[in-house]
């Protein structure tokens, strides 16, 4: 995988993390940090981005959590 792809994946992960924070749902965030570190650094996201299996797991987890909590109030 080249540097451009890793950078693009890293930026996507950062955006997904921001969405989780903006959902303002503690339960959703707690589920999220089971997979993604709490208060992750860019390096944490880069590590995830470089691992195809882990990257796909994080994407699936994001979709699951988002779909579960998107309409919660």
C-alpha cells in the first residue's frame, strides 16, 4: 500500500471518529472505543489504515454503531 492510500484511509478514519464524537451519545462512543483507541492520535489512525483487516473491521464497526444510534435522542 502506498503513502497516498494510507493518508486517504487515515483521513477517513479521523472523519469517522469526528462523527462518533459529534453524535454526542456516550453509549455509541463507548462501543466505538472498544475498537478504536480513546482519544486516538494521528499515529493510531495510521496504524489502523495500514492494516487491511483492521481497517475493514473499523469501517464495519462504524456502520453498525452509526446505524444503531443515528436516530437515538
